[in-house]
C-alpha cells in the first residue's frame, strides 16, 4: 500500500496521484484486464467463455443442427499434391541421401494418392449443404475444425453451393489460420480442445471421418466412446476410405480380443465415396 501522506500536497501532485492509481492494473475493470483473465485461477471462467461465445452466436444464426466433418489437415487438393510430389522427385542428392529421398518420395506419393479425399470431402459437403438449404440453412450445417486439407474442402464445398458452414479453429504452437471458405460469422477460435470437441457434438446429427492423423483419431474415438457409453444419443458415423481405416485399425481384432463388442462395430459404417457416405447419412435422416 502507498503510505505517502497526500493530505497536504499541491493540486498538481494530486492529479499525478490520481493518474497513478487509475493506471494501476488493480483499477481496471475485471473484464478489461487481460493479465487478470489469463491467470491460472481464472481458467474456469475462460472455459465458460469458450463454451458460451460460439454457442450464443450459433443460436443467433439459427443453427439448429450440424454435420461434423473430420479429416487430415495435410491432405491437399490434387494439383497441390502433385506439385509437392514433383518437387520431391527433383531433390538433389547433394542435399539429401538416396535413402532420405526415397522415403520422401514414398510419403509424397501417398499424399498425392490421398488427395482424392479432398475432392470427396468437397463433394460430400455440397450434397449436405443442398439439403441444409432446404431448411433455410438452419439444419444439417457442415462444421469442421476450420483448418486446411479435408477440413478446408468441406467448408469450400458448402460455399460452392451458397450455404453456411462452421469452422472451429484451435490455437496451436505452430502457425494455424482458418481456411477462407468458412462463413465469417461462424468462424471461431479455441484455446481448449475439450470445449472445442463439445461444440463439435452439441448440435451434431451425423459425423464423417476422412483419413487423418492424431487429431482426427482423437475426435473420432471420443465420439465413439460417448455413444458407446450412452453419454450422448447415437447418430450416423461414416468412415470414408476403407483401405485406410482397415489398415490403420483392426476393429475385428478388438472384437476377437474381447476389448469391444460386436455391437460396437455397428456404431460406424465404412464407405469409399462421398455418394455412398451421403446415402448412408440420408437414410438415417429419412431424406
């Protein structure tokens, strides 16, 4: 506490004394004090704010239901994937070893092969959004993680046909920006993965998982676990890319080992194309 006696100081000094106190962080309104809001003790408030802001904005935009699209951020559209492959083939052996070049070529070839999922995601989002528009954009709104790759393709597909789509972006240690196809009023940023995943599922009437990495697997298996344990009502879950998913996870092995039941495998359906994915979803929605 400032123990200086200010009872007999000059007016100019009083002005300075007032200014000193008004500029002190303790005098700031709590909701305008960023340093205060970012304290560890305020985490519960930040979690609540991350829940409320996107929820209220979606309500204001009359978003009643969504269709979630998950998938790899690293899977480019075909043209870009081909450019990457050509660059890798052109690597000079003076800069990399033959073994390193061969490994990079193999990865680039797989990225090129998987570029088909970019187009499948775009086509699927177009189909879903055509349905959404029949409900004035209030139902079956496409929602993604808001990033590049398969997520971008889904937001792009919705934009192609003049519909809304949602992007739930996340703060990451490396550069991460929302893709340019998300509806501006429905483009959100999160710090907490947990709240972001709650928003993915809050209004979901269906979920489509394209091939992806750790993030896609995390989001998919949390959803399957919530439905398996009856923490949320079931809805159709579609995995696109039979070869990818079958090689990545041996679901039958889990059944054989007694880790999951036969019924658990029926929580999802595998297909290879956007058309088959949409048909499966629409069947559950009676469309």
